[in-house]
């Protein structure tokens, strides 16, 4: 059992180390997402700026050795101004969506002991906790 205790201790240390790595990675992911969003905003701004300048200069196309730039017209799209005026044949029914509130079910069972049809309570799961 001393061998098992040593092995368990080492695995526990590894779990703590990996958990710490995950915390660090979470922060890095957040930092990179912020950087990505900043780049996306800059790209959008530059595209709008270039579109404005080329439009003012009445230029539709620029061909250079490393880059081709072209002003294109977007495909037609629909903007709904008043939903109530749109004829019924241009509407579609989207079924209602619902999710089971598992926390509410567990709370009801704990509070009232009520048996709720369509569910099964799982009590035999086990987990390891490392601190």
C-alpha cells in the first residue's frame, strides 16, 4: 500500500500541475481572443476606409504584384420593416425549443421527495478531488 500511496500522491501532484496549466491557458486564451477581436476590428476599419477612398477616386479595381483589390456589390438581401405586413406565405413556423432544468428537478426531489416521471437519479458516480 505504500507503493499505491506514493503513486496516488504523484498522480495528485500531476493533476494539480495540469489544473494550474489550465488556469494559465484560460488567461492566455482570453488574451488571444481580445487580440483577435482587435485585429478583426482593425480589418473592418481598414476595409471601410479603403472602400471609401476608392469610391471617392472612382476606382473599382487595383492589380498589384502582391495584392488584387476589387470593389464588389453584395448579393441582394431582405430587410423586414414590419413583420405584421408580410404575407403569410412568406413566413415559416419554428417549433418551440425547451431544455430540461436538471437543477430544478434535483432541488424539488431534495425539498419534497417527489418522484418525477421521465427521469432517473444517479447516485453511484464517484470522483477524485485533489487540493
